[in-house]
């Protein structure tokens, strides 16, 4: 917000231009007779009437007047017997006091009525009268003084709030008050005209002022509160509205305050209109209740996990007008939607008609209908843009295909061709090479038909899945870095962490889809992907171990550790495959279809974001990623499966069994084949009697059964609070029964 322009000095140094001359020392002398240099010109200056000539002759007997000063208010006091008003007849006193009252009504001192400024309160004054005046006239005069004081206060407010720094609402209110004061001054001019015609008495003056008395007093009360709280913008509008409601018993005053509210809100309505119809904040003085944080850029959505662009780029301030409290969030969202479309280069503006213009905050609530119509238009337009032009549903389906492993052939082909690179340590892996392998796998499988497959990227994390979860503090789970980091590191792993544990796919998300698929949302997809990818890797390793053990079928291994190993391998495979089946078909698939159906019914982008975030949070929870105790046990079981599969491949002699097509092309003689078979049988028999392998199998069997047995009661207990775990518990119990 640019600083407000400064008020010109001449507006303060030349008080006669602004009407504030009664508050400064003036070099002119107030003479006994009215003179043009002393008083500002009044609307009517007819020739003096006979009774005025008499008044002048009487007043001319007084000694010379003193210079005007707010600190010296005794007009002629102590200057001689003839200088006090009490020395004249009551009829003459009345004429003199009426003349002074007409000046006092417009904030000007008279000869016998003085102004005293209240110290410490800018704009507050009190009027005083010569104490020698007739008591009856004094009483009537003092009744009129509140009107004079209220006029001075209102005039001071108009002058002070017309400065640039006070904002458009105060400017509009000051203009409305200035128009009201013009009517008031016209009344004073009419009273002066009656006085010059000899038709006005003090009693009559009091009677004619009654109509203005209550109105000006209500405005003075309003101004006192506004000045004491230094209100501006929505605070001024709230004050106007509350004061209007407080005057429910006086219809004339309430109508006046409502008129002031309508005038003051005109500038605010123009700001509101530009925001809900164009998405532009036109707020030069910081009065609007919506703030813009220009330091937040849309690019942060794809780079920063904790990006607050959507929530804090535009936000509500504390001072929301009371009549907009219920629709403040709707107003904010409407402008945000229009801004998104403008950022996309999609020029859109709500079509305006006479009925859609925000004229006033009236009791018929027409402005609420306008705001609702603008919201419906902006919401529908942005949602259509996201779904049609940017293919939101297609991008979500593509994420499901790759990061939720819905595209099976792509993953299998990639794991085959990238095996050598993925077995390296994370710091030794070439991400560029992995990316090229990902592209090869995409082009070589059915994924090539996906128009979004080129947006797929890859990366290699530097920490395990458990460690990654401990760094994310907003997932709503009880991960403790101290507790679970130690668990992750202290596991007896025979293999160091490789790319198979840290590989992760990424996705290029363009604006404005990054509003829905933000960095945070993509990170949640990647957490699920890492769990599924590692399960796939464990399953493939166990399958290789199983294939190696199939070579023992020609050897009598009944009662040997080889048989126990086969049973253990089958149990491990069932555990991993049951886990994969649960994650894919019991969690991800039904939840994704539920989200897809909900997205079809969504009416706004905020609703789309909410549905998508709910889907991800639910998937994370049901995939055990938000259940630390269960996840640690599952990771331990997978680690045992990997260690077992690796041990089998190391301990059992490597046996290359030719594929059927390879055997059909071999030209070995019958004797050679018999000799080869005998050597293999002898080798397998020796392997089955290997002590080291037997002990290793027994150790893995004991550890796997122990971990599995400890997981079953944990699942059973957790399934009471989390019903979705019942399916997983049934799968795990099935593995236990086989054991």
C-alpha cells in the first residue's frame, strides 16, 4: 500500500479557507459594531434596520474591544460599566444576545458570548455568556449552547477527516456531514433573515432550533466515538451502523444516521465491487477487510511442502464490517477464484447489470444476492477451466496410474531394466540415468498412450521411509524421531540402504493444478508410492528365492531344513502379497473411486481441494503410514523377508535352469544331459545338508514367526478403533494359520 499524500500546508496555515478560524489567534479586532474584517460574511447583508441602529448606538458606548484569543474570553469585562450587557434594558439585551447567538450557531464568537477550548481535547469547545445578562435570557441562551458546541465539533471532524491519510470511508462521511452542515447553515441564514426583519425572539430562536438539536447531537455523539477510537474503514461503518440501531426510537435521527451510513459506505462498496467482480483490491488506504501478501508466489505450491499461498496470499483482516460477517469468507473466495483465472491468462469478468451493482447495504439484503451470484459465477467458471482446459481428473488418474502403481507393466519393466542402478547406494545413483530408464519403460509399455506420461519424473531420497515420516509434523500421527529413528537404524540389516528403499517417482504439476496437487499433496502420494514400491521389491526377491528352491524338487528333502525354507518362503510371500492386495484393493482402489465420484459433484475448487486432501489423508492412514506402531512392525517383517531372500540366493548354489525355449534350441547329447542332471542333483543334495544354511533358515523362521505373532494382537486391538484394519488382520491371521 502506497503512503497517503500529505495535506497541503496552506490548508492548515490559512484557516479562513477551511472554517477553522475560531480556533486560532486572529489579528483582527472585534469592534463594538459589526465590521466585515471581523466576521466572515453572512449570507444576507441588508441595510441596518432602525432597531439595529439603536443597538449600535448603545454598543458604541463600550470601550475598544480586545484582540480575539481562545485563551482570553471576557469580552469587555472590567472595561467600564457600560461594557457589560447587564447595563442595557432587557429588550436591548435580547437583541444583542440574538445577534451573538446567530454567530455562535456557526462557531463564531460574539461580543457577549465567548468560546473556550477544552484543553487536551482537540475540537471540543464550550460557550460562555456574560454573567450580567438577565437570568431568564441566560437560561434560554444556555439551552442553545449545546447546538453551537455540536456544530463546532462536527465542523472540526469534517476538516480533520478530509485529509488523505484518513481513508475513503472517512472522506465520504466528511462529505456527507458537510452537506448536512450546509442545510444547517441555511437554517441559520433563514433565522438571521427573520431577525433582520424584527420577527425573531430568543424564545422563537430556541423553538426553531429544536429540529436540528437532536440530529446534530446524534452526529456529535457519533463523532466523539469516532475521534476517541480514531476509526477508519470498516470500523467507521460498524460505528455508524451500531449508532443507527441505537436510535431505533427516533425515526428522524435513525434515518439521518442510515443516510450517513449509506454515503460513507459508497466508497467501500466500490472496493467490494471491484473485488467480487474483477478480483482486484483497489484499496489505496488499507481500509478493505481483505489483505494481499505479495511476497507469496504461486511457484511455492510446487516447491515448498508448507506453502501457504492459497490460504495467505489473500486473507481476511480483523476489521470486517458487521453486515458482511456472514459472507466475508464467500467474498474472499470469490476474489481468489477470479485471481486464479487472471493468473492463467483467462480474462473473465462478472457481467454487470443494474440489479447486480452494489448500491448500498440496505435492509433488503440485495447486496447479499449480488455477492452470492458473483461467487457462483466465479466458482463455476474456475471449476470448468480446471476440468476442461487443464484436465484435472486426467492428471489425478495419471497420478494413480504411476504413483499408486495402477500401471503394472510399466513398473515391472522399469524394475527389470533399472535393477543394476537401484542396487547402488543412494549417493552413488545417477538420477539422470534413472530418469532415462523411466522414459524407456514408459515408451515401451502401454503407458506410452497416456498423454501425461512425459510429466513423470524420478528422484532418490536420502532417508528411509520411517525417517521421512518423522520429519513431517502435520500428518496427524504420533511419530517421534527419537523413538522411531533408533528403531529404523538398529534393525539387524545385512544389506545397507540402496536405491530400492529410497527411489521415488515425481510429477510435474502446472499452475493452476498445483492448487489441488500441491507439493504437500505430491509428498503424500510419494509416501504411498515408496511403501508400495518396496513391497513390490520384497515380493520379487522372495519370488526369486522361491524359484531357486524349486530346483530341490528332484531331491528327497523330506525332514530337511530345505523343506522348512520352502514353507517359510511361501509364508513370507503370502504375507507380502496379502499386504499388497490389502493396500491396492482394500484401500487405494475404493478410496480413489469414492474421491472420483465426489469430484464429479464438487461445485468449487475449495471443495475439490478438500475432497482430494481427505482422500490422501485417508489413504495414508489406511496404508498404516499414520500408525507408527504397526508400520514399524510391518517394516521389520519386510526387512526379515529381504534378508531371508538374500541369504537363500547367497547360500544355495546358483542354478541356471534353462527356459523352455532355450532348451528347445540346445543341441546337447543325451549323455551330456544325464551327466548335467547328476551333477545338479549332487550339488543340491550337498546344499540341503549345509549346516550354515540350515541354521540361517531356522533363525529366519523363528524371527519371522515371532514378529508375525506380535503383529496379530496389535492388529486385532487396533481394528476395534480402526475397522479398516479388520481386512488386513484377516490376511495376517491366514498367514499365521499356515505357519
